C-alpha cells in the first residue's frame, strides 16, 4: 500500500512538468493580464506549445492556454497547502535535473 501511495504521489508531482507554468502574480485571478506574464521554464510557453503541435491539431487561443495553466498552478498550490496541514514541516525532494 505504501509503495502504491508513493507511486501515485510521485506521478502527481511529476505531472506538473507537462504543464507549462508561468510566474503568476498573487492577484492574477482578480486582474487577468496575460501580456506581461513570464514563463517559468520557457520564455514564451505558449509559443513553445504551438511549436510542438501538429498542423491539424486544434490550438487554443493564448488566453485559454494561460487560464488552463493558471488552473493547474492554483490546484497544485492548494493541494500543497492542504497537504502541509496534515504533514507540517514536510519538504519534498527537488526534482533531478
């Protein structure tokens, strides 16, 4: 059971890597402004995303793309805050680079 729980937690944590995250300001939900957002991994995550799409794939507009990334970021942030209420002081290992 412990191995399965560890695998699920690791999978969830590593799946954050497939979501192109931006550096979202704390008030992003109140003031949605996408023009000055900086990428966390890439300078222009939306452009990077478009470069890897097939020509026939339906592509979201930039606002939809950014809002989806913010939804993932908000969920991850909330999950970490809730986790810390049950395991205060827990520090996850840094990903291997």
